[in-house]
């Protein structure tokens, strides 16, 4: 905390990290095999030369590759041979690279088309039988030829015109004509595409792990454009958002007697890997080649996201940052997946969750059942004010996406809060009663209406204040995971740091004016006006704050479960100069809670405890436990329903309380 305040004094902030850089040469699985980057390259592999010699085609290829290709096709029609089909695909890819290098893009497009359709033939034709060996490295080579020829085809098409899902394109080359139909498979709408970037052009720099799956397809970065339709849901998607897409080309079965390699109609499909990690092609289930991390890094590195330092602004000037406050989604809202809301702490922003978010999404069982949201709020203001705003923002979001309240997963929500964000999160699940009112007033009031009636002043001022002091738990929240949270305050919020904070943190103007007006108009009602007028985030975390005892004894929503992750440094004196048990900012005695279902201690400092692999894995464990309990409840309800029906009586509707 002291170091934090010093940094605030210097107002130096932190240099925005670089999340990805451009590669000098795009990542290509065939680079070494075909010597794509060497001076003599591209070159045919030794195994393909062996195939040409074996079928007496070596001299034919060296003299005229077109005649060679025609002879290979003729022999394959007579006797399907996987080796020959593979050789044709590789030879065509090499010729495509040569043509592209020479500036003959139309010829290159034709060759990539031959490589693409013949690698598809190799992978999916039923008549290849035992000549195709799934354990042969050549099979993976055919997958690479398919992926790379598809990517090179897409690159050339994008140079000519922007590919848009839902459109049909006719591609003419000197040798053949292709018809390509494009289709989108996922929740994004076709008019939301602005343009594509290729994952293979970039290298991850800052995010800890890069999560990919291997299979067929070309991982892309789909850059989203904001629809101009005034949709109220748009405010929940940040500008410049990019997301993962995997492109696949499916060959439509050609006329009778022809092979897939001769297909003239193809379907280009764009898949959302969050919704599908395998697809069915020619009666086979095929894993998609995906990359979830690079599109995320591309968004974090975008000018739209970089133009503001949300963390520093949110601490020093909560009033200015209030306009950006709210819930944000980095993927489409899904009524069938459970929300996990991540709430940052003091001098922070949703950026602090990106490593955990990136890692959690890499587990199929997590991304199939959960969707992740992020809350951005002015962290310089008192945490109880942020908790009030979050209650309001969650209610407003529910009205926008699920006004009829039919989306059951919305009522199984999980909150994950770091540091002060843990206090904001936990306050969503407690009942204030009249305990918070008693902190500031010496006149009893058992309800919000009674408190409002006791106050003089503007109606809006009275309602704003009372909504902070009287509130009910959000019954949609079923679990709260707090990480490095000062449940009893932090000793670093001392007189000195609080004095400095008041010098540099500009409190929300509206909140100060509201508090001052009400204090002046109700001199006999309030006994502690400081909480109404001058408290900031540092003040709110002081251990002697009367808020903490009230939170500790407040009633919580029935059925809600708490989990705790606590940082405890093995050698705290190396960081803080003190030997107190804790993470350097929050002591263990403050972070520990008796009412949690689980507690995990991690040797990590306060600022990074939530970024550790242990913390990520623990959150994953808790999320899986949450699913297990929900599914168990569903099975019990279904069993009771079946038993009631078998008893001969009319089936009664089963109401599941969650």
C-alpha cells in the first residue's frame, strides 16, 4: 500500500504492456518440411520425391508439372492410392508458393485449390482403405497441407476482397473455376464482422499461456464492428473487440465418378471454438484447430483498449472514470451458460483477470458451461458505494438480456473478487437489515421507506443514500470466491496513507455533493457524516471502519457459498520489512473467514496472488464443484418427477430452488 501511494504521488502509472508482436515470417507447419524460407525453397520433400520415382513420375514433374498432375489424377481414378494423392497435394502447394513468389497470384490460387481439395480427398475419402495409415506421420502432413493451403487461399482472397460470411464467391483461375459459399457457425451475426487477421502473423508476449488445440482449420482473429442499430446490449461489448474463429473448407461431393480433389464447389465455414471444438466431415468427427489466446491478446493490444489507463484513472479520479463503469462481455451472451463475474480491486481494472480468464477458458468443461463477465468500477471510491452500483448494474443487465427471467443459468451466478473486489462481491449476498443505517444515524429506521421518510432533502439524494444503507441480497449469486480480500480491513490504510489518499484521490463530485447536502439538511439525523462526505477507497479499508463488523454479522442469502484464496508469503520481510503473516498488504487474520466452504493458502504477494497457477486451478476446482452440485440437484428433481408419474397420480411440476 505504501509503495502504491508513492506511485500515486509520482503519478507515473505503469507502462502499458505489449501483448503481441508481428512475426517476421508467419507461422507455417510446413516451413521446415518444404524449406519455405530457405534460398532454394520451396522444395518438395524427400518422401514425395520417393513417391514420384516409385510411380515413374520424377522426370515428368521436372519437365512439366501440369502433365505430371494430369497423370497422377488419371492413375488415382483407376486405383486410389493415398501416397499419390498426398504427393499431388504437396506438389501443388510447392507450385503455389513458387507462383506467389513470382507474383502470379491467380496461378497460386489455382495451385492452393488443388492442394486443398486433394488433401481433403486424402483425409476423408472412404475408398482409400488400408493405403491411408492414421499412424503414419504423412497423415499429419496431410492435415498440415490442408490447413496451410486453406490459409494461403484465404490470404489471397482477402487481398482481392474482404470475405464475408453469408456470401457466395466465384473464383476463376486459368485452369479451373471454384464456387465458394461462406457460412457462419456460432452466435455472432454475419454483419458484425469487420475484418480478419491471421493468428499465424502474431506472437504472444505478455499473457502467460497460449491455448491452442490441434486439428483441422485456420485460426483467425475476427475483429468485430459495432452494429449501428441502437441495440441496448451493445454497451456490454467493448469497442474494438476481437474474438476467435476457426475457418474450415468443406468440399461438396462432385459428380458421380469424380473425386473430392476435383470438386468445384466448396463451403467455407467459420466456427466459434467456444461453441464447437469438433465438427463432422464425411461421417468423421474432426477436431478443430483453434487459438483462444491470440485474439484476446489482439484485443488487449488494440488502440481502442490502450487509449485509457482505466486502473490509474479509476483510482485517482473516480468521477471521470464513472462514465466507463459497468459490466463487460468479451463473448456473446449465452442463455445456456452460467455467468462468472470477475471484480477487480483497488487501483486495478479487468486487465488484472486476463491470465485467469485465458487459462480457465482453455478447459473445455469450463468454457462449455460458463461465460465470463467483467466489472469495471472507479476503485478510488468507497467499496460500499461500488457494491451499491454493482447491484444496480446487475439488475439493469438482467432486464436487457433476460427481462422475462427465463434463463435459468443466470440464477446460478458465481462472483470472483480480488482484494477490494472481494468486498464488493460479498456485499451482493448479504442483507443489510438496519445495521448499516445505524452506523451513520442515531435515529432508528427498520426499513428503507422509514429511513427515507426521516430525511429531508431532494428525493433523488435521499433514495441514493438509503439504497447504499438498505439492501437485499442478490439471490442470483450462488457462490463468491474472494482472493486476497481484507475482510477486516488492511493495516496499510493508516493515518499517513489515508491523508495522502485524500490529497490525490478526487472523489466522485455527485457523491460528495449528495452527502454534504443531506448532512446540512439533516443535522440531527446523522452521527457520522465523514462516511457520507470524505471517505475514499483507502478510508473504507481502514481496520477501524465500522463497516467491517456489520458485514461480518450480516445475514447472508440462503444457499450462497463462499470460498477463500489467501496469500501468505513464506518470507514477508523481504517485501514489507515486517514479519506479519499475510501477502504484504492484507494480513492473514483479516483475510481469513470462518464461514467459507474452502480456504487455500498460496505463497504469493497481494498484487499477483490471483494470477498464480494455483489460484487459477483452485477457481477451476470450485467451478467444477458448482456444476457437480447443480447437476446433482437436477438429477434428484428428475428422479422425483419420474417416481411421481409411476405412482399413478398426475405429474406435479417440480420447482427447483437454486
